[in-house]
C-alpha cells in the first residue's frame, strides 16, 4: 500500500498560498507570493528527500498541476528539480481538466478525489507526494488518507491568503514524529495522524 506524504510551506498564521514566486497564485488578489524564498535552506531538501523516498509519484490538485506544468518544463537543465519533476509519474485530481494532460507522465484521476486517492493508495505501490494542493489536502485529510504531514513553518505572518487548514471542518489530532530547525529559522515538523481511541 502506498503512503501519502503532504509537504507544505506555511507561515506562522497558516498561509500556504504562493510560497515560491510572486506570480505563483494570485487568487483572491493575493499579492504576497514568493514569501518562502528567504527561508530556503539545504536542510529542507534533506527532510523532503527522506520523506519522499527513492520510489515516489507526484499527487496534485488542478491549481498546483497547472502552475507546475507551466513552470518546470521551461526551466534550464541541469537543474535537478527540473529533471525529477518532468520525469516523475504525476497523478492529478481535478473535475475540470481533461486528458490528454500537457505535462508528460501525467494521469487524470477521475471522479471524487478522496475515492480516487484511496484507490491509488491500494494499488500504486509508490509513495504519493503532495506539494501545495491545499484543496486536495483538505478533501482527503478527513478521510484518513494522508500518512504524514511535513510542514515547513516559516517565521513570518502574512495576515491574508489561503490556509492549509480551513476555519471549519472536523477536528483531527496528530502525533509529532520529527522536528528540525533550519539555519534560516524555518521549523520543519513531521506529523502523522494520531490513532483514535
């Protein structure tokens, strides 16, 4: 059975929108994109690589997929992230996209996202790694489909932007399994869902 690992950048106030670039995600007038760049640290790649494992596939929602598909194929070689992301098998949860998808090695998950991810976990055999994709994470977390949350918490408050955890939703408990502090002040915490008694 596959494991689903969500790797996310967050501010102290829980914002996950647009961490990478100024123009990454301008939904709802968000103009603070690129906020995670100041926190970049080699420790992040080490932690991410450890949780991704040697055999993994990318699992994303529509917005993240479209952003990645417009960005990564156009990046110069030999950037290791370019080669990895362009070649990795990708699964896309969307009710509005249709095949064929433009980025190579991409497969559209049909129907309800949580049902599709549950089926994929049973049959795929590789770790399924989520970057961003807040709507997808919010839809599968209540179903118990995420095995690990790797949260890279930046020492920054934005006061606006889309958050990983919505204001309304079912309560959930998590168990801390790892904590790393980077030289830039980012705290990387890894949680797994706590067993309910």
